[in-house]
C-alpha cells in the first residue's frame, strides 16, 4: 500500500471508513484543480480583489530601533479582508467546494477567525455554512460569533470534552460523516487527513511567496529569520514554505505556552508532546501515557489545540524549523508592546510571534533581517486582554 | 494459528444460526460491572463481544457511547492496562471471542508490538479501530498477524468502489456499517440494503455482520436477514448508562430480545 500524504513518517489518512471516499474525492479534485490554470487564475483574482492581497510587508522602524538588533519587518496578514490569514485558505477551499458541486460547507473554529473567513466566503458564493465552535470559545469570542451569524452562517456550540477547538473538530468530523454526500469540510489549518495539510499549506503559501519577493525588493536579500505563531500551524506553514529551501533563513514557530510549558496549563505541542495518531493524522500531540488527548490551555483560543500539523512535526524533527513556547504573560506584553510601539494591535495569537521576536531580534546583528508574520488583527481580543489586566470595560 | 472468531462462525453455521455481537463501553459503571455484563450477555444469547476502550475524543461515536466513554474515564479512571486485566479474568470464565474496539492512538501510544503481544497473552481475538481505514491498515497489520489477532475491516454505504478491495483483505468478519454517520440507535435507515449487501456478498469470502443503529429485536430480525449477524452497541450502552449497577437484568432482557429477533431472521 502506498503511503500518501506523508511528511517523513507524519501525516496519513487516519479517518473512519465513512469519510474515506470523501477524502479521496477531495484529493482527486484538489490534484485536478491545483493544476488548472483557470482555477488558479480565479483564486488569484479573489486574493487580489476580494481579500486585498498582496498584504503589506511593513518595516517596523521604531521596534527595530527599540530592540537594537535585527531589522524587523512585519507581514501584515491582519490587513486582509476579515482580518487574518484565514481568508486565503477559506477562498481556496470554498472555491474548490463550489467546483466539486457541494452545496453545504462546514468548518470548525477556535478564535473564530477561520469561522468568520469561511462564513464570509460562503456568503460571497451563496453556500450554506455551519460552523462548529466550542462553547468555551463562544464565550471568549462572542464578537466573532455574532459576525458569523451576520454573514449568514449557523454557529453550533460544542459542549463535549473541553468545549474548545479540538472538540469543535470532533463534532465537525461527525457532521461530515453524517452528511458526506452534500457537505464539504473546510478545515482551517494544516492538519487533518491528507490532502488537507498539503492543500491548506498551498492555499497559504502565498504569504511566504509575497514576503520573499517584497523583502528582495526592499533589501535585495533574503531575511535571516522568519517568525510565526503556531497552533495547528497554517499561518506559519504559509510564510515558512517558500523559505524552506533557503537554509540560511532560520524559521521559528511560537507555540502557546499558557501559564508555562512546565505547568499543566499550556498548548506547547512540539515542546511537550509525543507522537500519536489523532484527527486523521500521525503527528505530535499533547496526551497522557494512555494516549488520551490532554486538555490544553492558552489565552489564545486560536492556538488552543493539543496537536500540530504534520509538516511542522517534520520540520521540527529534521531541525529545519525551531519551535519555542511563549507564555500568556509574554504574549499579552507583546500585544501591548506592538500596540504602543507601532500602533498595530495584533491578534493575541500573532502576539505570540511578536513575543518570540522580542526575544530573538535583540540577539541578532543590526545588518540582519527578521520577518514577523502578523497573522491577524487584535480587535477581537481587546476585551479579553482588558479582563486579563483586570480592567472592567462594562461590556 | 486458529482464532476463536473463525471457530465461532463455523459453529454458528453448523447450527444454522446468526451471530449476535454486542458492544460494551469498558469501565462504564466500573470494570467489575463490565466483566459481569459480558458474562451476562453471553448467558443471554450473545456470541461475540466487543469491549470498547474509552477514548477522550471518540470521533466515530454518537452521544450514547461518547457519554459512556466520558463516564468511564472521569468516574472510574479506566486504563487500557485495567481493561487487559479484566479480559484476563474473563478468559478464565469464557471461551467466547472477545474483541477490543478502540481508537488508533490507544494502540499506537501503548507501543504497537507490545499492545498486540498483550492481546494474545490475555486472549483478545480481534480489534476494531474506527479511525484506521483500509489505506492505513499497515500501521498495525504485522503486529496483529504475528499474534493471530484480527484487525476487523469496516465497509459503509459510503464505501462505493471500495468494497471489493476491503472485503477481499478482511479477516474474521466484515463489519458492515448500516448507515453513514456516527454510532447510535436509529428509528429508520435510508440505506438501500439490497444493493449494499449484494455488493458485499459478491466480494466477501468471510462472514459479514451489520452494525450501527440496531436497537431492538425487530431491527435485529430485519437487519439480520441480510447477513451473518448483527452488532448492537448503543442500545446495550444505553441500558448500562441508565441503570448503572442495576443494569444487568436490563442488559439480559435486551440480549434475549435481540436473540429472539435474530433467530427469526
């Protein structure tokens, strides 16, 4: 039997038989359309005219001077339509769903950014949309729940398990198995069974392609370091991918360290996890000795996931990328720092990447270059950060 | 090496009977209750029993088994080791085929070789892994075969075009899922069973049994008429969920009803 969709030993298609034909159908459709010039042209057009690509590569002059190390550029995925990188993947997958003749799209969401992006594209394409979201996350991200509903999507709360992202994925997978003939499952990250990790990375790789071209135009050379936050890992794969062959470029993923990777309360999968099989893939997961998936903890609903995409597990294993863990406190400080220093309020997810940059940039030389992927904007997080800081906004 | 599953089907065939296969969520109400319930089911007409090892995230299960799994983990801290110990005790009391139904990560995490060695040691005859499709069977096949443990294959109404390859490689019995979706009791089915089972009959060289949604004797009779046996899970788990320590008479009554229905099929 062939081992398809593998990154080294990671990846695969560990899903129930009921969805195997749907997975194969998707795989065939993706292989066909990803080589179809018409499809690619349509997608590029949507990227440019709907999602507002290319996103800026912004030189963070004040931050550079303040830190006194590498020159810092910020890839502004927060400026995309819907406010994060998630729109890139949602456009790709929903366009593919349309081509496949599917009428209904389901998605899971953690922070709500992927749910909002999917609901947005479904509104644009007149598709029925249902988003599964952990009850706990619905409370943390009430604004995004309302946004999805405004966009015409049905948001279904998930109470099982820890009522967060992994449970929303479980429920979306159950829905998919039940409504297999009509429904397209739009997974939000570089995870799940093949072809999702590859397909989602391909829909996100435009981030790195643009960044490379933009930095070459601005500086005439490649960066020395690229930093991104990692939950499932889609924005990071998106900006890393085009730089993987450029071995002089250090790739750094910032995981959610919660209250600290040495406590029980974190989501630092590669720092603390073990090899396992879950959610359709062989990868690294936070789990106990019995293989029960561990509850995770992070201030960021978008990074609050006990696994990681298989390609990241592979980059970690081969040493091509480094992964460090950033605590909630460090992320909140970085959130405040970027707001004050550059006038940019980052998503709390992206603030983990900023926090990693705050640690690494000062250790670099002044003639070196760093790019931070700012995967999303922070409007959705303001209330939660206020709560974290003990400020009562009365909203 | 012979396997109790093959022996059982041979025996049933000689008696012109169909197999009643029941499922129980291990550790729901505690493993002592599970042990007693297994023996009670055997006494009341079950031929083969699937013991479900609880998992934190059972993506193929409906509400009933999800909740049983959660109760087992939360209230009784059920571990794989404890399930194996229970099977070891059961083996001294019964010679019926016993299978484990569990998610891929439970096997993988305990070390695939060590897991299947242990299966043989305690007398497990087969495993059913809902998140291990045909394409990934290699993951466990070698270790399973070395220990004469069958890795049971599943086909579903959404397996169009896949039944031939799955059925021809299957061992023990072929698990035919009655309808798309997750486990759970159903009031009606939308599958075209004549078409589904005629496709299966064409390719299966081993007995094939149907599961998912069978809740009572009437359904056992109807579904049993298509194949060599029926698999009943959520209906059993529901009795244990509702009556907990007092569940045994209810489980016995259900098995008797299923047996009567199946014997009419």
